């Protein structure tokens, strides 16, 4: 496998939620959410009731991937911040811990300057959390060594078949 | 790269439909979208040109149900099949858990099929994957057309590693769910090995 799977534990998940909900309040934003670079949503906070967060996550990752491609074409490593300005709402996208995308949606109640400032602070905190997650995953794998038992080792063919039994 | 969330007890997997232009990747997704219970699916997103050719990708999130207490979510993506969209194709393979290769059964598309599989192998490698190791299914689409190659001929030409081969007519739904189920099974079986 190319990269280790992302595994999210309860403790870090709660820390992430705390950081992004604080960011939402500090930045006066409507929505803050985190997506991994493959398009999987990690966490979301704010006015998300009427928002299709799954599609948002996938399109954000596509957007970042395409922009990364553009960056490399002109000899840049990446564009670390993307900003989309709309008539009412704006989207601020930045990369955290090299592998996670932080998205902030805000309107006229906030400003680009404020969002950038608060995102910078939150990014530092999120970096720490993700570093902890990665070292935890590695530690657990190393501790288990060759005997690493997948929590899904007990999935049977019947379990899988039953998923499709409509 | 499966994303396992212990906090919300979810497994998220990414499946990519690959294949030459006009082989029916989007048609597969459209059929799945049309026939799936509304509670189990999200919106089908198509980033397509004005003539409905896939420009970047199609995306369909599916929720299949629960395995051992974990909700299983599958994110289905297609790539643009046309040769010159290679940069986009490469991006979409990022973090893939399983690949479905949709081959066009018409005789005149055999070269395009071979070329596309070679391209898949190269692009997987660029993302650090090996076609020989990844969950993979070969779908032979458009079996209802008059000018098609036989299954044996196609298997001989396109099969790379003894992967399951499914005959399909995506526009009528034949073989569509069978293909998806096949790859989902391989992906979940992979999970039981690697965690």
C-alpha cells in the first residue's frame, strides 16, 4: 500500500472538532471543515444542515489536486492557499500537515484577512494533532508487529454479501 | 488508502472506474445512481463538457450498510477516458482502494482498451500502487452490440492477473451491480488483511 491508512481515534477526533469549532467562532465563519487529500471528509463544524458536505469534500480534494498539478507544471511545490470569492460566500482552502485540507466558508460577516490570521493559528494546532495521530498509528503497528490483527479480520464473505442483499 | 474512523465508526473506500473514452464509465455510475435507494446515495456529480464528455471526474457516494458495526461508505469516481486528459486521470487515482476497468467490447476499440490498461498501470505506479496488488475487476461492456470481440479474445488480450471478468451492458444495467459488488468485496477482503 502506498501510504498508511488514515485511522481516526476518538480522542484526536474530539481535539480536531474542538480546534475547528474554535476556528469557526474566531474567524466568524459559516462553516469550517477538514478533508483528506483523497476527498474523504474528516470533520465539519457550523451551518452544515443544508450543505452537501460529501460532494463538497470530493470537489475540494479535486480542486486541490488540480491546483497541485498546476503548481508543479510551473515549478512550484504547491499553492498552499486557495481562495474563491463569490457574491455572498467565499471559500478559503489551505493545506495542513501536508495531507489534510482545511476549508473555511465565510460571508460578509468576516473578512479574508481575519480568516487568514485565524487559519494560521488553527493550522499549527491541527499540525500537532495530526502528528500525534500518525505517530500513534505507527506505534500501534510497531507494537503489534507481524502479529498485527486487523479489526476487520473477522469480516466474512457472508457479511459482505449481506451488504448487497437488497 | 481506506479511511477508518473509529470515532464515528465508518469505513470509507474509494473505487475508480477506468477505461478508454466512451467505454461506459459514466453510464455505469448513472445506472447505480438511478437504481439505488435515495437514502443510500448522495448526489451524482459530473464535471463534464457541454457535450457530456467527462472533463475531470464523476463522483457518487454510496452507503452500503454496516459490517461488524462499521458503516461502509464507497466513493465511486470515474476518470476522463480521452487520451489527452492524462494529467487529470493521474490525480483521480490518488488514494484509490479498488479499480474497475471498463473495456469497450467493440472490435475496433481493442487497441484503445489495451492502451488504456497500460496507461492505468503507469498512472497507478506514479501514485505508488501496483495493479498486480490492488483490488481490480475487468468489466467487458457493450456486450449487446453486433461487432463485439468474444469474451475469450478479450480476456486473453486484457486480463492482467486472473482478475474477475464481468460481462456487462451498462446502458441496460446488466452486470453493473455485479461489477461493483465484485470490487467492493475485494476491497473489504483487503481490509481484513491489512487493517
